[in-house]
């Protein structure tokens, strides 16, 4: 939509700590449950809930069991933000 | 998120034909069912489905029974677009 993308992802396990310097990031949980860990708090989310991670704030998504989420963010945002590494996913894989 | 808003709305009945000259508009159906009418097609949507109305394209949301939706669009977009009228809603009513 405009210059934004809606990305479907399956999470399982602990992701890397990272932040996105230039954009907020929306998590919408489609199925299952997850937590968004911040340095100062932990936000539990279940299907039907959403959360906006503010620009520049370090966070780590954690899913004890497989969790389906939809992310909303500007085109081109890298999933691992400033952290990089083996969890970095390819963008623009259309479903 | 950034300069975008996620708006919750309940639809019931036939809305006005309108378009948004400057932005796409995302409909995500939370509960119930609705149709998005275009001049050349009709898109049925049920809970869990989403649709992106392209910028500048005339459309009319129709819900035979009450339907809960989440809209994603830039801050300040008017719900009735270019049409105005009695269905124009106040923006920035926070829940």
C-alpha cells in the first residue's frame, strides 16, 4: 500500500536483538502467541493483537511455538534491522 | 505507525461511492463479512481477509450485516474521500 508492505512471517524461537533506525514496525499476530521483548519490558501478544515497535527501539521477537504474524512496514526494511546475521531474510518474496 | 493510522470501524449498509486521490487504502476485515464494490467488479471479503483499494479508484463498501474492519491509511485521510456528506466521520477518535 503506497510505499508500505504487509509481510507474512512464521516465528519460532528467539530472534536477534535489533532495531530499525528509520521506521516504526507493526506486528499483527495472525495465529498463535509470541512475546515482544524490549530492554525494559516484555509484551505478550496473541492472535488478533497488534503492537507498534517505535523507531530506533531495540526489540527481540520470541515465539515458544510457531507463531504466524503480519508485519507492516515501509518497503525495503530488513527484518534484522541493524543486527544483520543469519536470520536476515530475503525481501519481496510474494505470496 | 510513522505517519499512518490503523482505524477500527463498524460498517452496516451501503456507504457512499468515493475515492481517495492521494493514497491507497487497506481494508482488513476483523469480524463479519462485507463487499467492496468497484465500478467494474465486486470483491467479497470475510474475517481475516484484506484488500488494498488503489489510489484514485472509486469504491463503495457495503455490509449487509454489521461488519468490523480495520483500515490502514495515512493520518488525516477522510473516510468519504472526495464525496463528503453525512457519512463523513471525525478523525482521531482514539480507542
